C-alpha cells in the first residue's frame, strides 16, 4: 500500500513521480485574481437567488454561497477535527490504510483512486466515507480524534439540508418541480476530506489534476488557504477563500439531467510551499440504480444524452476521470 504524503514529505525534495509533464503542470502559479466565481447571498429575494444560481451554473459551473445557514462554529469545529485527524501519528492513521474489508467503507488513501496505474502521483492524502443514511454510516467513521463522529455528524446533517435547498432552487430555476431531485436522486452523500501538505515545488505538481465531479452537486468547505482553480473561457481562474463561505459546483449528472443547460466544469488544485491545506468536499449523488437522463421538460427538440444507470456512469467515469470529454461523449446520443 502506498504511503501517505503527510507521513514523509518533511525535508524532502519533490520526487520524480510527482512531477507533472510540462503541459499539465501549473508552472506559473499566478492566475487571474480579477476574475473569480460569483458569490451568492442566500438571504435575499428568492427569485434573485434562483436567477443567480442558474446564471453562475451556466457560465462557470461554480459559485460560492454566504449566509447559507450552516453555523460558523459547526464549520470551524469540523475543520479543526479534520486537521487534527491528519496531524495524528502515522500509526493511528495506518490502522485505516490496510483494511481488507470491503464493507469498511471509510478509506484513507493518497493521490487519486488510480494510484497503482496513474503516471504521476498527486500531492494529496484523502479520507473518504459515506454520510447517508447517517445511522448506518457513522459506525464506520474514524474513532479518533474522539470528537470526530459527533462533530462531523452535525456538519454533515447541515450540509444535507443545504444541499437539498440548493437542489430545490436549481430545480425551480430549470422550470422543474421543486422536489425533482428529492428521494433516490439525492440519496447518497460521500465526504472527501482532502489534505495537501506544504509542497517543496508547487510549480511542478498538483494536489488534484483537472477533473469534473461525477455527482449532482458538490459542496466544498475550502477553509482559508487558496488552491482551487476552475477552468473558464480557456484559462484557469482562482477561487478566492472567503471565510465561512461554501463553494458549490455542478456535477456531470446535473449537466446530463439539465440537458446541457448547466455545466459541469473542470477544476484542479494547486499546492503551496508554506502551509498545509485541508478541505472537505461533500458529493451529493443518486442511488446506484437511479436512472440518469435529461429531464423530460428540458428536452425540447433534442435530447443530448441517453439514459443510463448511475452505476454504469461510474464504471465509465473512473477509468477516464482526467478526460471529461471522453466521459460525457460516451453518454451522448449524437457524436
Ligand atoms: O480541495 C479542493 O479544493 C477541491 C477538491 C475536489 O475538487 C474534489 O475532491 O473533487
Ligand atoms: Fe472536484
């Protein structure tokens, strides 16, 4: 089993296996700071919120929300336990590294899901576990730090509520019934806690290479350290960390259901040499057997995509995750 970056990175130079080829490495880390994704205040006139969410989802595939209702102490408390988790001694974390039990659905890993066959490794460690239904999942969550289960359960319950609220606003904006995404379509929520230690050469490597998320929406708490970049109009733009804001992005499945009206946009993570960056991404997804297809009222003259089960989507997504065009083309009706 591969070793976590956080257990060996200190006083090391960047290993060859982490150096991306020139065309995909970030190189110059300066990106447009004048351009960034929209920030939407969720306490304002509902029609304005809906309009802004739709516009941002069409143009950027991304937006940030403020006044979102998730209490500040819950957000901060969770970030503290996530950081504490990655600061624990390697032995404490190792217990979770080698689980042979497929039902042990809490996984600690490094780089991407493709570590064994990827050409270049990513400067990232990741703790991943499902969050719904909470009562079934929580017993598989880390037992250390001792506050982990209690604090993360509260955070996850708040994010579930916010996610459903955002999906309801999206449904309204698309002209679908408000409950369109309720039930099986949003039954599952996976949490990825990403940890990007300080990196000896951020210009040569990535914390996470470009990808789209294979879900409906992702809600990300990116903390106070910069690193997330979004591809927009042929260039990378940085997502400014705003205290207490949450970043929301449209996943591949919402692009399909909206018949290409909303965009699932490629994003990546750059590292820095000064401080560790810890982020929490909640992926809201359907049950495995849910049918994913353009919503009937949005088809008009042309359905861009064929119907597929979510598990079929995932089977095709995983081996192609760095090439979103290939992923989406497989489900398109016209080549
Ligand atoms: O850590 C971040 O800023 C983004 C993480 C992300 O894109 C992902 O986990 O899919
Ligand atoms: Fe992502």
